C-alpha cells in the first residue's frame, strides 16, 4: 500500500494504491472539500494515471467524514477568477471525462451541487446513512451544468429527476437507494470501507472484460437499436479473442482462480 499527496498541492488530494484499487481522497475539509482549479488539475492527473497503469483496476473517490464535496470553491473563484475546469476532463477534473475504468464514489455527509455531479460521474455510489444528494442550483439562479441535468434523468426516473432539479430539494441516502441511484447505504463512517470492498470484488475480475463492459453500457445510449449488436462487437470482440478469455476458460475447467494478464 502506498499513500501520497498528489501533484504540487500537497494534501489537497491524497492518492493510495492497494492491490489494484486506487483511493482518491479530497482533503480540503476547511472548504468542505470544495474544488479549486489546482485540485481539479490534481484529480485529472490522478485519473490519467489510473487509466494508464495496467495494475490499477478500480478507483474510489471520497471526501472527509463530514462532507463529500461542496462542488466549486466559490471563494477561490472570487479571488482568482479561475473555474475548476480542466480541458481533458472538464469540471472538477472528472465530470466531462470520467475514467475508462470503474470508479466508485464513497459519500459521507452532503453531496450537493457540484459535489453531487462528481458522484454522478462515478459508476457506483456507496453512501453513509447521513449522506444527502441534491442539485440546488436553481435556488441560486444557476443551472447544474456539470453533468447534473444530463446524468440524473438517466440514473433515476425522469419525473423524479425533474422534481429534484426544478425544486433544488436534496434527498436522503435511503431515498436515493430506493430510487436505484445509490448502490449501498451503510452506517455513517463506513462508506469508504464498503466502497473498498466493492472495488476489491470488481478488481478480481478480468480487467479487459470489465473495461469493455463499462464502455458498452456508457456508449450504447447513443446507438440506434438496429446497430447495437454490431457496435458492441467492436468493443467486445477483442476481449473474446484475448488471452484472458482463454485463461478464464482454463481456470474454470481446472477449478482454480484465474490469473489475469490484461491481454
């Protein structure tokens, strides 16, 4: 296991690698983990490293026990005029370009506005019982432009997403779990441990198959019904022909754990 500050702003983002799982911890509790431009750059760089290194299989993104993230650091914006937007991955270093590998949000406390949009950019969400989720932008004369109004209607029933967006009211973790938005609700303080366990389970599977499965689910929303099977073959075919696919069959017949090579 290795843990280190990321980049040139020590302590604002902690990065930990353990057995194929990388944990990214927002570490600005004095700002409720609000994201400034420097921190967005660090998140982007950490996700680039995650995507590039074959030994890293799954990521977990989390905050402090009291707050997941307050979204954009308005004080920093007022002082510098810089928005936390990075060319390669968009707002907060993630919302317009999530990693190609699986990423899990481990949420404690409020995930509102941009904080909720960061969680929505993740594939799975694990939350403490006291976590809350919401897009209050309309109450401030704004629009949730960091992916909130785009992703939320795809994650929960559209009429309920519309109510959340147009009223700005937050929902509890339990309510979000009931809507299928949150995968697990655990006692407060337990979100990171539960997310790690889920990440470890995913990391034990064939990496090429996991990544291709995520890609098909993400990209197929843009495909015509008549072309879906043909289009998915572009992503799935190489996996079927991989050494890992052969290893999976051998391991099954030999009744042993597979040894994935990622090729």
